[in-house]
C-alpha cells in the first residue's frame, strides 16, 4: 500500500522545484554571459523607454552582449528581482555582477565608466 503526500504538499514541492529551476537558469545565464541585459523587448525593438536608453548606452560601448526579453520570459521576469535583489528592469550584469538599471547604466556611459567596465574583460576573452 502506498501513501501519497497531500495535494497541498505536492503543489508546494512542485512550486519549490520550479523556483529552484528558474533560479538555476538565471544563474547559468548570468555566469555564462560576460555581459547580459535583462530588458523589456529586444535591442532592436525595446518595449519601454528605460530598456531603449539602456540598450543605447550599452551599444555605444561597441561590445557584444546577450539579452533576455523578460516580457517573453514571465518566469524570469517574476524571479529575477529576487535573485538580484533589484526590483526593476532593465538589469545589466557584467562578469556575474549586477551593474544596475537604466539610470546607473546611463550615468556610467556619460562618465566613460561603462565603456571601461564592458571593455575590461574583452582582452582576457580573446576578443
């Protein structure tokens, strides 16, 4: 005779597994891409002004970067703020570290810090 867990417990375990899976996916994205931008839309078609300004600042540096459209990835959109301890989008990550959102990225671009940051690792990567 087998005993199964109550439905609430199975649902809680399923949600915990889903949460851990999405957190692992986010970790792999952040660690697997030297420069990654979590944004609304794509670099060619940003879906909000903050994402558009951040893409413009990042593209002005001339480095390749990965991106994730959080509008088409609802699980990432829901869980990245917890992972990052940063509530808003876009989010720029460089070398596994959160740089910040639109205002920080744009300020860094204006001061030259952003180009310095994103260019720093390109020599090591053989680019």
